[in-house]
């Protein structure tokens, strides 16, 4: 009988220089850099340039790249019109992002040009407008007009500026930079695979990115950070009402969830069998961020919740390999920056689009159609029965 790899698990599809995951050792390499070496130090622009060009930019190259992004941040009128229509129906942000990105083909000055050079320019236009779409829609669904991009600010800082019109604190910018770098690429995850499948047909880059956004919308891929933060808030509220310690309430909450066989968001990962290395990087970023903003009590409470849940998981299944994953510390960092949990998944997309585009470019260069096979499980030798003779 044919052996079936359900979900294509452990199937090696292709080679890539973009990222390497060692789930047993808890290691993540981004374009040759251990994650902990790159993410806390690089700007978002440097990491994106690295993935697209296989090297860090020099000063002049970085300035040119930044200026190209700045020049392409403004949203076309059609995109804004679509976002307004989505806001009137109060559609989820990921749906609005998918619709908004799809409109960018209408203003592509090189629509029929599929050369590498044209795709590199198209990549810049796509990347630059992702934060603009998310920020504009966030304001529209809250009854506010979009804010024009600030040409004096970098990729991460400008996104925060477009949300409220105020130049962000340096600590918030560094926290967001670290987050964007940490989650920009992670092997052949579902959305990246989707982008590469579409690109493998020689379809256009916008179509491949739109498909990836649709994949990321699914709660099994990109939807966990919000619920992870909601969990911390719920446990804190329980402690405030009961007068018990946050540790006691966290233990009671966890036991109830485990008894009900519910998933604990922010814990466990399909690939990592030890602690998610992205959690370590974002954990350090969160501690630094909260120390600089002065809200160490919330950080302490979140860490207390984490420690109790890990202890209860070990008691529930001794020897288990369920550890804190990236979603828990994503929630902590993005909350510390001042973002609402409803925007978390779309901020993930703002980061991951840089990785998607890098994979799309790799797939174009490989020029191999992705076309897996299936194992047939139906019947054989059925006979046709005329309609009037069917029961």
C-alpha cells in the first residue's frame, strides 16, 4: 500500500538558503544567521534585504532600499476605496488585507513584465504597501481617516506612526523591529508553501502573495497570538475578582482547560520539540521593552502565567515536550508596543510578506511546477445506470 504523508509532513520539497529549522535542537537559522544573532540587532529593512539578496546591505544600498520603500508607501485610490467598502461591513482585518493587496495589480506599471528586474521592483511596491493597508484599515474600522506615511521614518516606525499619527517611542520601534525579524521566515510553513505553489505555475507575484494571505488567515497558522494575550488578561481578571494570587488562578484555569481537552494557545509547536527559539528572542525583547516603558507588573504577571502553565502541562503529561512557543511572546511584545490583539495576525503578515517574496523569487528561479500525487481510495469498475433506473 502506498505510504501517505498526511499534510506533506516531513516531505522535503526543495532546497532553500532562506531559513533552516532544527526542531530537536531548538535552532532557527535565517539566511546564515542564528536568529538570536540577527533579530535583536537588524532593522526590518536589513533583514528583508538579506533574504532577497543573500547578504546584508552596505550603507549606500540600505539607504537606496529604504528610499525605494518610502517612495512606494502611498496607497492607490482604488485600494482605499476597497478598504472603505470592507470597513462598512466591518470585515476582519485579514480579509481586508487580502482584498487590498489584490487591488495592487490595477496600478502595476509593469503588469506584463515578469523579468527578475521587474519582479524585484514589484516586490518593493508590495512590501511597502502592506503596513499602509493594515494601518489604513485599522483606522477606518474605528471611524478615523487613514494617516499618510511619514517619509522620515523607517519601515517599522512608520507603521506605528500610521496607526495614531504620533512618532513612536524608540523602545516600541526596537520591539517591533525584533518581532518583524523574528517571524519573517520559518521554513515551508503553510502560507509560504501556498505562495510557492502559486509561483510555481509562473503566476504573478501579487497572486502568490494574495494566496499566502488567505492561508495565514486560518486560525491553525496565524491566529494564535491574540488568544494567547486574551488568556493572560482572563487569568489576571480572575485573580482581581477572587483575591487569589495570579499563580493560583493560572493553575485553576489551566487544569480546567486540560480537563476539557482544550488547546492552550501559545504552547506547543508542530516542529519544535524543545523551546521555540523565537520565544527566547521575543522573551528577551519583551523584558527590555517593558523595562523601558515601565510596565513591569504586566510582564511579571505574564511570566508567572507561563511558568504555571508549563508546570501544569508537565504534571498532566510527565515528560511531555510542550513548551512555550512564539505566539505567547508575540502577544507579549505586541501588547507592550501598544497594539490591540485584533491586529496581531495582520502584523504577522507585515513581517512574513518579506519571507513570502523571497520564496517566490526562489521558486521563479527554480521554475519547477509543484504538483504532488494522490493515492486513490475510491471504487473501481462501476457501471452506468440510466437515470430512470436509479433507486
